[in-house]
C-alpha cells in the first residue's frame, strides 16, 4: 500500500482500467466521474460511467464486453423485444437490479453521491466513487447526415448510432447550473496527485471539467495534475475520441490532447510510440513522460500506475 | 365459437381463470380491469391485475405461483438484495421487460389502454383487455395493529404484509376524478352478458365499480349482469376476501356477496356447497344459479362458462 492520495478524473471503460491499477494499492483513491452519459430510460435512472467503474473494480465486469456484468442474462430485453420496445440500450437482468436500486433511492430523495457510496459498499470497494455533481447533466450531440443539425443524447449517438455519424456540436445540458459536490471539492484539495484518465477528452473529461469551478480548481493544482493521453499513434484504442477531435479541428495526437489540457495539467504521459512528440508537448509548457500506456498489455497497468505516482 | 359478446368485470387471478374459459370460445370478449393495485416501484409502472390476465390468457403464467411468468428468473431481484433494496415485491427478469415497456410508453404519452392493447397483441390474445380508467387510482388500506390508523398502499398490505393485519378502512385514491374510458363505456353498452368475476368484492371489484358512472351503467344493465361468488362455504379460495368482509361487517357468505352487488346484478352464481343459501339470495330480488364454481377442478371452468352464457 503506497501512502498516497490520488484523485482520478474519470470517464467509463478507460478510467475504470486505470482505477483498477490504483485500487487497494494507494492509501486513498477517489474517482471523480462524468455524469453526462446518465439517462432515464424506461423510467430507470442509469449512470453508465459510474456502473462501469463499480463493476470493473469489483472484478464483476464482463471481460468479453468491457461493460456490464459477467454471467449476465437478457430475459428482460428479450421480453422488451417481443413488445417492439426500445432495446437499443442493452440492460442485462443483473444490471437492472442496480438501476432499480438507484432509481428507487433517487425517488426517495437520496443524492447520486450517497447512492453511489451505497452501491460501492455493497461491492466491498475501497475507494470513493464520486459523481462530479448531484445535479443532472446531459451530454447532447449535434449530428450531421440524414438528420442534419439534429441534437441527440449522447447514448443515442454512442450506442444506438454506434458513434458512426459526423458530429458538429457537443453541449452539456444542465452544466450552467450544476455544481461540483463538497466531496469532490475536498477530494481535489486533499489529493497528492490528480490524474486525468485516458478517457475521451471531449465527451468524457470535458463534461467533468465544465462543472462549476472544476477547471479552476484543477488549474490551481496544475503542478500536481498528470494526464494520460487516450490517443496513441494518432488513434484511440476504443471509441470515437480520434474522430471527434478531428471533427472539432483538434490535432488528433497526444499533442492535441496535451494542448486541450495545457491550462490545467502540468504533466502529460504519452505512449512510447509517440515519443517523437515529447518536444512539442514540452513546448506547451508541460512536462512529458514517455512510457507504455496500453493497459491491456501484460504488466503495463502496474508500471503506468507507478509512473503516475512517481 | 359462441356468437356472444361478454364483458367481465375483473380483478387478477380469479378473473384471469374465468377469462381463460371464455377466451376463443365467445365471439367478443372484453375484460374491464381493476387498476387500483397499480403502482410505481423503483420508477417502474406496474399493473398487477392486467399482467396476471395477459400472462394467464397467453398460457405463460407460472402454474406453480399463479402469478408472474413460467420459466422466470430472478437475477435483478438478487442484485437488488445485494444492495439492501426494496425486494418485497418480486419482479422476475422477464416480467421486468413488461414493466420497462409500459413505463417507457407511458412516459411517451401513450394511454394505459393503448399500451395494454399493444401488450395483448404481442401475446396474440383475442380479447380486449381494458383498464377501467386511464386515470391513476390507488387502493389504500388503513390497518390496525402496531401502526394503528396507518394508511398503506394495497400492495404493501397484500404482498409485503401478506394481508395478515386487521383492516379498518379502504379508500380508492384518485377515484373522485377518474373516469371510465370510452372503450369501457362501449363494451358495457354492447355486451350481451356482463359477468362480475369471482374476484375480491372489496379490493378488486369495488375499485372498478367506484369509477365515474360504472355502477350506474351496470345498474341499467342489471338484468344482463351475472355475478360469481368468490366466497364458497364461507371462505375465499385465495386471498383476504373473507377476512375483509368480516372486518367490514358484511356477512361472509355468498349471500353477503350477493347483497353487496344486489343493485347492479340480476343473477348470482353460487357454489353447490352453498345451495341452501339460494332462497336468501332470491329474497334480495336476484336470480340464483347453483353450480360447481371451483375452477381449478376438472371440467368446472367449461361448465361454469356455459352456465354464465346460458
């Protein structure tokens, strides 16, 4: 156990993997999690990034899918299919238990922060998983194509349309009035090291940074903030990060990511394949660390976490 | 196929069994169903009586339990149990698909009547299952005991407390402004025969009768209304009907049931074991038919349905 207090600005899958490297290895670990993907579907309140983190850290996540639970069944979705219901967002039977609990507790007046703590405790996790805000935030995406200029929900873009359509706008609905929780404020003040996970900068990290004073709070801690580039060799391991960066006129590289975070992040970790980019990143006034970052490869997660703590 | 148009005033299990006898046997069959048991749980809109009727008529109901689906699994409830969530109302995984669909469609603005038609069509049923009203009605029960005078929901009484506590009051919340649907009005006008199912008079049939002009509409059709007593030999086959009738000062017998319906029902069907009660029922100004009424016994359902159509 390393005597360190680490806070991780988190999206879903990529952040969950990184958190797994820190879990039970550092004294105090906090995930500050995106809630822009949250939605109400079939009346149920669903928090995809929070659940991916919980299931991953509980070693309960499906290794095949990377989301949802191992040993999952799909009886409810089968029935929904019989009725011609909306079944584009797959809800496993076990997973539904999580959404039933969250929805009931929210209706009872509990905060998402409190409920996430209850879920986390039920899985015997030893970290604080904190939604960045208890206020609702909904990431909305304006897409081009047959429905030019149509604004749709993030999950509609990401899941139903499999992020295969051009995007011309991203908006975080509700972020104007949303504030970060006091737990998040305390975590950012008390952390020795603040890590920006290799999540999608535009749709996973930005909706965290856009809440209340988060960006300013990180700027104050800039020397202790260390980002991990999700772009390796000009591509994202998974998901639409590279495509979105290009669509929004950003350089699709570790330099583009570093530039996006340069006001809040003193150090950038980039993959060995991108080592030639280090001077460009240092030219942005950031330190640059070159190391292996593909966490699915043997031994890389452990060494990456050691690097981030060093 | 008998050229008859039959409407059945229905609760859940008992009504579903009777409807199964009529289904695909008469030209036009309509169930007018209690919605007082409906509830929102974990954010999901649940209509227990409607679902029991659909599942029973689809031959999909669990024969062991008499409610819910055959081949059901309980993964969601298992997960809810892990979280210490409210698991007193068992929601099977398949069954959840029905509630997800209903909730989503209600949130989209569809009426309960339309949604019930969609569910019914998906199960290839050949009858009209009509909620008595599209307006919400909630049967509330005032119980005695440790929580003297506490008013609780019907499902809390019926399922969570297994109808084992004394009841001092029954109230149909919302019934003052609820109106019967135009489909229900048409069904009651067009039916050759209107059957009052052997459901609980106080908590299954009364919340139907209490809606808008239903009682008056039945009174007009009194000569064509035929009730089946759920009380046989002074006892109910299932559930708290006998206990509730006693608690509310009614005679706990087929006579008590007949008396309860005497203004709206011209004919009462009672079980052979109660044949001695026929004169008392006739003294109420009703015809009385004595026959076998225990539908779970071989051949009884078929003969009972023939009697009701005669």
